[in-house]
C-alpha cells in the first residue's frame, strides 16, 4: 500500500449517468421557442458607508449626475465627493410565460472599484432586452453575495425586479411544434416521435435529426395546443444514451456508468504493485472484461491516488479500451 504525505479526497460514484427506466418526455426535451430571455441594465447602489467607488472612477460620477438631472436637479460630476455610491450591472432572466407585475430575482455586479456592495440599496434601474426595449425595473436592498477577502462584488436581490412588459414566446409556427432533445440521440429521438404519433393517426410526427422532433398539428390539436402539449409531455420513453465517464481533475471526482466494460488489455504502471486474479505482477496488471467501476475500485483499494487513477483512465480511453465518452473537466 502506498503512503501519501497528505490525504487526497477521492470519491467514486459507480452510477449510471442516465436513467434506464422510463422517463417522461417533458424531462428529456425543451419546446423550441419556449426559453428564458436575458435582460440587463446599468445602475447605482447607494448607502455603502464609504465602501463605494473611488473618486477616480468617473463613470459613477457621470451616472449619478444624469440620475440627479432626471429628477430636476443640476450638479456637475465634480460635486460628488462621497464614496457611498457604486456603479453596477444588473442582470435577470425573463421566463417564457412571465407576465407584467411578476417579480424577478436579479444579480447585481460591481463594475467599479467599490470595496463591497453588500447592504446597499439599488436605485431604480431599467432592465432591457437585446432589442433595446425595457422589460423590467429593478430596485431594492442588496442582501446576499459571494464574499471573498472581505469584499463583495457580486450580490443579489430576491424578487428585486418588477416586469413591466411581457415577452411571450411563439412555440407554434406554421402549425408546427418542434421539440429539442436535451441530450441528442437518434434512438431516443425516434422513440419520442413514435410515442407522440400514438396519440393520433392524423398527426405528422418526424424525428428530423438526433436532437429535433417536429410535430405538425391538425385542426383538432390547434383548437387546444396546451392540452396537446400536456398530453405528449406526460408520455414516457426509455432513453438510450451513450455511456460516459466524467472526470473532474481539480476535485478528483469521477462519475462512471458502472456497466462500461473495458476491453482486454495489460497495463504497466510505475505507481504500484497490483495483485490481480491471484497472481502477483510487479507494476503490471491484466484487465479481462472488467467494468470501469470495478477497475477504479481496484485501483483505489491498492492505494493509487486520484491523479494516478485519472491518468490510467485517460490512457485506456486513448488506446480504445474504454468504449465510452470521457469528459475531462
């Protein structure tokens, strides 16, 4: 058993990355056109008690001068002497079915040299979409953030924005609904198309590729498309996904589909002497129809650390012994 100067945290999850049991279609797909829309704006956070932007950050002075002039006061940029204000960027996501009067969570990010924006108050900020139109207005106390070295440059305001303008997504175009698979796969796309077709023989349902299924609605479905979507969303299929091994080098976490079989091969390693199948092999071991889960458990048991195990997995994948996708994070 190898001895290490420090304990290396290694977690092996021998689980399947994707379910083998029937799954509702709504958990596997998104409907084309139904998506969130990003909105953003530039604003000011006040009440920072000396933690705001410095006097040398001119953007804050200009923004404050413009804000004051909008309320009927006239000042110059040089009139702002305090460090109680910070310039920020305010962002939010507008849901596909958000309505006027609904509230949105907003993220507030410092764009100047403020020491911290926590505890300040965001002054009313217009949030615009990519089309330049204003969809929401944000305002409120900054109450949460990510603290690093006694500085909070990114914070949030739960329910800090009110929607002023609705952005309704179109999900029926030319009497067609398109559904997009979250994990493209030809087999799964075909299964989904087949199940939806069973709803009615008058429907035209086609899997256009591994990620897209197109449904042409008849007059009957067009009368109540919401009911039709609810009906096919509740149908179930058994997804067929490519096996995968996910490796996070930084944390040493490996997530493995336990049924991934490794092709017969011999591995020679300088890391350790490994006893496999009752025979002692100095720095060598033989793999015969072993799964990745069994192999990683073996390597972990004999004392290899996470970096050494990851190196072996990468080498096996490069030589084609692991018939699965390997994702290195």
